[in-house]
C-alpha cells in the first residue's frame, strides 16, 4: 500500500451547507426579523430537497436563531434581555479567547488575514460602502478566532456568531459606529502584533463596550421609528 496517498477531503454535507447559507442570510439581514421560513419554499429557492432544509432549520432553532411559529419558523426580534445575554457571553468569552489566540501567533503570516481585513475595512469606510465594511469586519473576527487553540471554545463562540453578525447589521450602517469599530479592530490587531495577551483582552473589552453602546442606541432609534409609524388613536 502506498502510504503517501492522503485521503480525499469529503465535501460538507448538504444540510450543513444549507444551514450555513441560512445562518449567513439571517446574520446579514437578508432574512429579516418576523420573516417566516418554511421548508417547501426554502427547498425550492435553494434547489434542494426538503430533508436538508428540515435538518438545517432544526439546527438553527436549537441555537435560538429562529423559533417555531405555526407550521413554520420565524426569525425572532431580539428583546433587550436577549441582547443582554449575548453580550454577557461575549464579555466572558471573547477577551479570554483573544488572549489565548495571541499565544498562537508565530509570525506575520499568522496575522495576514487580519491585516488584509483591516485594509479592506479602511477602503470600504473611505467610500462609505457599508456592505463591504461589514464583510471585512466579519473576516477580521473570523481571522483572529481561527487562531484560538481551544477548539471547544471556538465552537462555543461559533454558536452565537450568527446573532452577532445580525447585530452588526443594525449598528454598522452608522458612519460613527464604523469608525469606532475600525479603531477597535486596529487596537486588537496591534496587540496581536506585539504578542501582548493582556492588551488583546483589554482591547477586546473596549471594542465590545463600544459595540454594545451603539447597539442600544440603534435599537432605541428603531423602537422610536416604529412608534412614529403607529397610526394615531381614533378620536
């Protein structure tokens, strides 16, 4: 037997691909809160059978990204309590994760993806391209998370990354929020370059504090707009 032949990498299962596609669409706000998701229509849109769609929806429901409503699912509107819970997790996990990831940096090549994402974010911000900035921001966070040595911790973060991406959509449309986010990204990157675990954790905490504040303000504005849209009471 020729032991130099490596096994072929098996492609991701169809249900897994459907799951990631739907999770990304929810996170990017292409599927909006209140929008219904049904097996038949999704299967037709994605060009697959109902089975992988059913499996993907069950997985998304178990993660809290969608909830059962009638004969289908719906993307919930996150309440204040939901957001508070998400940020409690982020403050607990992400500074520690960043600190541990710093120890895995061996050379500039390990930071290449982070550097590239920041460059793209800077370019997107100069022209006010929100979608491009959002994508660069996501790639930046994916890049540092890829360095986390604890795979269980990485998977734990991955469970709520869709929610986080969804929340970013609510905030990064604001130019001020993008500037603050870019500063945070640069500070985290600088700490990684210095191999300074303590500075990385501190920069992550500051980054999260700013993101949470912008999110609170964005939700308050959304609530105000909803109230303004309500018809006046009948005389």
